[in-house]
C-alpha cells in the first residue's frame, strides 16, 4: 500500500483513528470527526441570500461531553505532516482548545498552548499520541485548578438533553470559562453575549452543573421583565422540575425552594421596610445570576445593586449583550473583565445571527427648519423662533408631514418586500408612537379595514397594546405586523420574526442601540427570516462607525485625583418600573397641550405644526460587509475593489472562470469575498450575466446580455457536428441559459426538467452524445461558446 495514493479520508481511517484509539480515547463518546462548528455567514444579495462556507474541524477530542480539549487537522500523505497547523490554530483559537495536532498519516505535529518553556511544537510518532488524562491534567495544571473540589466543578456533566440539543461552541466556551472561574474562587463574573445567542440557555447550563455538584444549593435568577421569568422557568430551566423552582411575586417570600426567579424591582422598594430581599438571610443564596445586567446594575445607587451588596457572600454572574461602559458607569468596575465575550460581529460571521441592510433616508427638514414669524401651532401656541432639527423633532416639535413621510416610506418598503414582515418602529416617546401609529394606519388602510391590529402601539401606558405583545412575538401569529413603541421593545423581548427595524428615535447610547438592533438578529431560516432591514430616519446608524460599537468591551471610566474610584451613578432612562416600560411625564398630556388636567395653562413642552412641505431628499441602501462593517462606498466601487483583489487581470478572471467546474462555486466564493452580484445587478440596472457583470464592473468591458450571447452561439451553428437529438438538447440548454443564467445548465438534474425531460429519459439523452464524459465535455464546449473562450 502506497500512502501517497490514499485520500485524506483513508489516512484518517487507516492511521489517525487507530493511533487515537490506542492512546485510550473512546471513539464513540470522546471523538467527533468532521465537526462543522459554524453555520456559514449569511450573505445577502438584493432580496436573495446565500450562505458562506461553514468552519469544519477534521477532529475535535473531548475530555467529557461538551468539554473540548484537542483538535486534529488531517491531510493526505502528499502533504507534510505539519501542513494544516495554521488552520488548526485558527480553529483552536475560536473554540478555545489548548492542544492542537496535525497529521498526514506518518506522525503527528503537536502544538501545546500550555507550555511556557519555549517548545510549543514537537513531532510525535503515531504510537505516542497522548491519552485523555494526560492532556486534561496538563490543562488543569495550566489553569491552576488543583484541588479536588475545583476539579469536581469543572468536570461536572452538562445536562443530557433527550431532544439531542447541544450547546453551540460559543455557549460551551461561556459555560466552561465560567465554571473554571467559579472553581478558582472568583465570586463576581460577567459574560458578554450578543442578543439572540442564547444567554438564558447558557445560564441554565452553568446553573445545572453548579447545582449538580452541590456547591451551589440555593440560586436566585434576576431578570427585568415579568414575561422573562415565566418564559425562563417553563422553558430552558424546566429540567429542574417545578417542585424546586419558584417565582417571587408581590414581595411574598417562601423559603422552601432551591431556585428562585425574581424581578429586580420585585425585591426592592423605595420604602426600606418593604425591601422583600431582607426577609432572606444574607447567606441564603449561594449563587445569583443577573440577566441583562446592563440595566442599571453597575450604578452604585441602583435599587437592585443593593440586593447584590446584601447577598455579597454569593457568587454573582452577570449576563449582558451590551456592557455599559461610559465615563460615569461601568459593569466591569463591579464584575471585572468578562470571562468570555461573543460579539454581534462574530455571531453574524459564524452564521448564527442575521446580518442587516441599512436604508438611510433624509428629508428636506432634517438639517434644520425655522418657523415663519409668529407661526401658531395646531393648539394655538406661538412656535418659538429658532432652528429645529432631528434632535428636536417629536420631542420639542412635531411636524405632521414628516411623520406622514416616514410612514409612507415604511409602507413602501413593506409593499416592495412583504407587507406581513414584522416591523418595529422605535419612536421618541409615547405621544410620538401614537401619532406614528395613526400615520401608518392611514397608509395601510386596506389591511387595517380587514385586520384592526395590523398596526398597534405597544407602550407602557396602553393595556390593549401590551396584550398584543405576545401575538407580536409569536412566530405563528400573523398579527400585529407593525408595532410602534418608544422603550418597551428595546430589550428583553424575544422578537424572532422581526424583519424591519425603523429608527425614528434619537439614539445616542451604544448600549441602547445594540439592544434595539438585537431585536432583528434572530434567524428563522425555515420561516424565511435570514436577514433584516434597518430603516434609519435619524442618522442613528452612524453609531456603526463608532469604535466601541462592537468588539471587546473596554473600561473607560477615568476618575480625576479628586473623584472616587467607584464610578458615580448615571441617570438611566431605560430602567423599567414593575417590569414594564418607564413612563415619561412628558408623554402624557391632554389633547390640547397648553391646558393642564385641572384646566389651567401650563408651559408648552412640544409644538404641533402642519402644512409644512416635507419630502425625501436622499435615500441610500447599505449592506453588511465581509469585514463586519457597513459598505459606505457605492456597491459598484466596493465590488470592483474586491474583484481586483481576487483577480490580477481580465485574463486571470477568464482563466479561473473557464477552469471552474461549477460556476456556482466561483460565484459563492466571490460572495464570501464581498462581491454581491444580485445586489450589484440591481444597482447597475441591467439584467447582465454574472460573467458580463464582473467583466463590466471590474475590467470596463462592454457588457452583453444573455440574449445577445445566446444569439451569437446560434449564428455560429457549432451544433452541426452533433446528432439531431444532441442538437435539440444543446439548443434547449442554450434557451435555459438565456432565461436563467449559466448556473441553471450546470445542475446535475438539468436533464430531468422541462422541456428536456419530454425528449426522453436522462440516460437516453446522455447516450445521444456517447458516454457520460462526452455529455459533460459537450456542456463544457457550450459554455466556452457562450463566453467565446477559445
């Protein structure tokens, strides 16, 4: 047997597997082969999408289930034994795996991240692959987990899910890093995970393993919304069983349970005597998990920060998508650096979170509007003479026509895509949300006449709207379709099917912005939700360009010598009351805002004007790029730049096009590198063939339509050398190309679709060319004729 003749799969079966098994690894429970650990980035092309390549490891070795310890990259024997090391190291960094191996069947190259003596890599014979215990003990020593109690914590089994659901790699990382921190005695821990990445499921796995060890017997799970408590208890946490779990309501305390769920506000009161948490002894809880811990938790004076201080002896784990880091307030001052971070950018890159398109719309009044002298508003108030702009609209000044233009553009977007696409419109305040609802109802009168709840206002003051919230978030419910809101849907609400997010609010906080964007990041591929659209009427998406938008959180509180080390309290207008939306006094006023409830005059806080000419002056669509940033230049220029990176010249491109067995694979590869052909076709405004589109955009070649290319082939009459049946097949394939493009004729099933299947069976049609390879050669010749490649 010559190893050089064996495939990579043969090398695995005949040499690598026996070596692993001989070292004591259980091939059924500890070894997984060909593990895809990402789904592949979703690449949006106009109204279409494709997925990029998923990341796949040849082998991942686990000390125990969901505790990965080693990775192996296999190559065929024509390559050197260490050939795949760089790729393996990249994957090991993502998966946070300490031991990395490569092999070509002759031996192993071993990269040991735990070594500090300078010898990171060495070659091992096939007989010397290390055992599970050897690698695990090296890792424990490296991480300073050296007591029996600490080992028990990190080795405790995950919950065995009967449904077959297992944590994704980043959830494993978050759980395992948290347990290691607890095992080493860290008592305050924070996890940063983007919205939509399963923070609650991750929290369950952390709590389950700590509870099973017996080291954490009584546990408190704090959330900020009533809906989240029931959802968590009956959903991810259901394996604990209802007999040991309890939701604290109405400040009534029952000390007979082990796992408690509570609202931050449900344990505290402005009246010190009614602080329900003080009915527990200070050491009652062993573990407290704080969900959405950006919601005021880092403020020294916040009500529930008092809860954490009171239960200071408990291990405290904070979960957040958006660590709050400003000059005034910091999560990390309290919790320390995150033990694990999984960002929105990484989630989109992995294909676990939906990417987005941004539609930026500017009206003629956005840069500034000044009232005419002595202008009286709708309620008889003289409008203060000054220049108003975006920061004033709907907070200080409401222009009916601007609201109507926004509603019209939202409706245009839905009509052009899907009128039943779930949409959230984030408004300045409750009054604005109500006026926006009215404008949207008028724009969608046809549907509202049939379905009263097509568009609803969901705000803290509206019981009907709050009752519709469950229907809005339910994947199975069609209505409501559009929800107008101010703060209520900003955080904590799982809106899986939201496809459009409208920014009609002046958002300055990166924290709030991330939470709002997070409403659209869930993927529901089976239901057609793979990306979402952000319609920005307030220039809020400028936040995408800020360095603190994504990536690792950074502590930026810098006290002067005279200031305390602990960051001072920050006013937090997003802090809810009683688990609902904060209510702003300015949001509530009678119909005539210059008359108060008792009938006397009051200071005018908002002017309401109409009959103002408002129009759209600029509208621009931007896409999420391969680097995780919005494409800010024209799509044409962006594509040209990326094509030129891949192909040095027109001849280089034509050569690679001609050499590609499947053009679809080359097109997918281009999409991976940021060339979005469908979107580019829309921008160019011509229905060009993929080949011509690339040649035209990147190399300034004159573009031919598919019809022109097909007619040129027909004129050359190169079919004459084939039999009558073969000519009919090729003519049909040429027609197919003209109608649908080159990828349609490369499909393996092309002979089974109309009209080809009416000419005979696939076998009969292939025989008209001779053998299968003759048919494949004829297809290749047809492609060369289409593109006139000699």
